C-alpha cells in the first residue's frame, strides 16, 4: 500500500493453544515476522531465553539513568518567543 506493507494474520484454534502454551513468566508471547530468502513472509514464536552468563553480563553492563543524567533545561527569552509567533 502507499503506507507500507500490511500483514494479515489468520490463526486456527490450535495456533491459539500454541500461543497460550508459550506465555512467558511475565505474561507475554513473542512472535517474530520474518522474510524468508525467497521473499515470502512467515511468523514463528520467539522462545529465545538468554543463558545465565548472558543475563548476568547484560545486567552488569546496563547503566541506570537518573535525574542527574537529564539534559539541562532550555531557557527561552521572552523576546525570542514573542518574535517567533506569526500572529
């Protein structure tokens, strides 16, 4: 379409049962839509779970952001704001 690709998904009740069986501990099911080498689209359940080593490594590498990381506030002069308005 003029707005980009549209994906239509049809499922049988067995497919819904498969989705229910793959709900993770946070209540989510991850589904990947992927284009095959020959250009056809398909979807599959993404059941990737990082290993203990990957989890501990990524947690130690994560940086927590706090208020001190926020950019400084932008200061506007009243004359700049008033001169910029077209009316």
